[in-house]
C-alpha cells in the first residue's frame, strides 16, 4: 500500500503497517500526538495489534509551557518504564 492511498481512510494505517512490516516491529514505541490526531490512534492500535510494547500520549492542541512540561514528564516516565530491567516491569 502506498502512503498516498492511506491518507484519510479509516483503518488505512493499520492495514499499511500490517502489510509493510508483517510483525517485524519489535522496538517499544511511544506515540506522542497533538489532539486531535486520528492517525496517531490508528498507529497505536496497529502497533498494539502487532503486540509491540507501545503507549499513546495525546497532548493538548495548545502548546504552552505547562503542556510542554507534561509532554516531558510523560516521555521520561515511558523511558523509565521501558528501560527498566524486565524483572522490574
């Protein structure tokens, strides 16, 4: 599937990921997205369906210092959890 055909079609990202990667994605993935961003949700659900350790963080559309701090805290918490030894998870 060509990325130009995926734009604007519900479920197209899930279909494209399944077609292109066929389960080869293994790295933990943090999806950071502005709100609204429906494609980030599709990416998250596609990764989840492929059993990839993933998380989706939707950030407020308004970019102010508080939102930036929230983004950084969420990313640091994700990294701490993801990089922890398997026994600590």
